[in-house]
C-alpha cells in the first residue's frame, strides 16, 4: 500500500515525464532571458516569453490545458478575441509622435516600400511548403512589428504563433546588427553624407487632426485593419489632444505594461517542445531574416529612386527605417549616417518612414486578412 | 496546400488547422500551391499598401494645407 502510494507520487512528479525536447527548450528559454538581461534585447518581451517557454516545458503543469492559468488569457485575449495586440497598439499610438510624417509626408512611401520583404518572404514560405495563411503570417515578420505579427498569426495560423512572435521580436532586437551591412552595401559614402533640410514645425491642430484623417482613410480602404489602426490612432489622439493626460498616461504605461506581461507569458507558453522543435521553426527563423533583409534593402532602393525625381534629396539611409521597429531602426539610420559625417543628423527625418512603416505593416496585415480570409 | 486537422497542436487542447510541417504523416509539400492566388495576393497586397499610403499622403497634404490656410486667415483677422 505504502509502496503503491510512493509509486503514484513518483509517477505524478514532473521529472518522470521530462523529455530531451523539454531540456532543449529550457536552454532556448534561458538564452532568451540571458540575451534580454545582458544585451538588453527587447527585454520587455523576451523575459516573459522566455519564462513562459520555460514553465510550459515543465511536464504536467497544465498551465495551457483548457481552463489553465495561461490558457485563459491566451484563449480569450489573444486567440479567440484578439484583444491584446490592439491594446498594445493603443499604447504605441500614445507613445508615437507622428509629426515627422506630417512635416514630410513623402516618407510615407518609404514605409510602403519597406513592406517588399513581407511579400518576398510570403513567396519563399510558399516554396518551402507552408500554406498561404502560414506564409502570410511568416512574411509579416518582415514588417518588424511584433503586435501585428501576433495579431495576423493568431487569426491565420495560430499553430505558428510562438515561432513567428519570437522571430519578430528577436529580429527587432537585432536591427542594429542586421541593417548596417545592408545599408552600407546599397549606398555610397556620398549618399550617406546627404544632409536633409530641417523639418518644418507642425501645428497642434495638424497633430490632433492626423489620427482622425489617418483612421478615416485607412479604415475606409482596408476595413480589416481597423482594430489595429483604430486603436493606434485613438492612443495618438489621447496624446495629442492634451486634455486626457490620464488616459494617455495609462495607455502608454500601466495598460501596455499589464497586457505585455500576459502577451509575453502566453506567447512563451505556446512553445512546448513537441510544437516548437520542428523543422518549421527553423524555416520561420530563416525566412524572418530574409524578410528583414529585403525590407531594409527595398526601403533604401526606393529612397534612391525617389532621389531621381526630388529637388531636395533625401538621405537613402532613412529608407531602411521603413521597417517599423520604432525607434530602433531610425536610430540605426542616424548611427550609420554619422559614421559617414559626424555633423549629419537625420534621426527626425528617419522617424518619418519609421512610423510610416508601422502604418504600412498594419495595412499589409489588413490586406492579407481581406484577401486570404475574407 | 491542403491542411489537415490535428487536436491540440499548439498545446491549447483545441483543434487547429495545421500544415504538413506539423503533420509528419503527410509528405505532400508544395505541389498544390495556388500560384495564381499567390500572385494575386502579391499584386493586390503590395500594390494595396502603396495605394493606401499614397492616398494617405494626398490626404495629409490636403489636410495640412487646409489647416495652414485656416490658421493664417484667423491670424490675419486677429
């Protein structure tokens, strides 16, 4: 009897059910947490993702079983009702200053051009045997926008959510490493030295009106993008109108922090070893890199093309900021420009395509939803 | 490509649509891609992003001009 009880307790213990895959996943989780802590790589996401990945690979915890602690927020706030990505977009909108786009709206085109990598990767994923909804979810990694990637993947290919989200956030963190070689390869030193005219001042009325105009135009053209665009623009309206500072503060601090905790943990928890340790995960990481590289290159090439027609030349380095990754990509443009000329300041110019890239990625996601799921 | 149903592939205990990558028994890979639909997705998708942002560009330019002219008219009256 006592021996039977001992046997039962032993059999119910997690370590009896450990697999080699679980231990590999612990190592991957530890790598993410270490990179976040030591290298500051997207720590707000990679720490909770790493921990979620770690804890879900402890056998028999039941955290992602129906009704489990992490299943509930995953099921209701990400998978079923897609609440968390739009709420994060509200925070992003409240944190984003769209004045560089208003001052130089031509940079919107760079945000569009940098979506090229999304579509190149869409074809690459199809060639590798992924389905169209999966290919769209993998391609959108090239937009360098984590919440959009999660939103689209949860709607189109939830089985890939962990891999696409981790790839998107990992590459966003690696922007300072991935982009500069491509930027230097595609531009001459003279091009990198181009100084741009100072941006004009944007009035408060323009800044307040922008979220309304942008919502009107984008939602009329791509209704499927409304949850993300609408939330981003209401967050921006909170910021710019100046009379709801509490709402603006909540959107860009407490609210986004709370949902980020659940988002990170739940994304990590979608990666048990038997799901993540598949050839598809490696392909997703490889394709994510391709997407990023093509998006960066397309932004720069488009900026060079625009220079053929513009009187006031633009520095082609700002084209690479068309991948979203706000504000990291814009900072990288500034760093590379200063390497060529220490007196060249293009950061605010690069913020234009950078925030335009966010709008472009959301539009691309909305169009994927309309075309493939509509 | 055809998808198959598999229970709980994402660890959530619910049915999800999975590709052959997640179904080791299915060795059919890229033979059934509808390349016409893929091309249409590229043209409509990438073109659509450009058209959307060009319309937004035009909208912002018009909006900014209206705001600036209203502002200057108000300033003159004052």
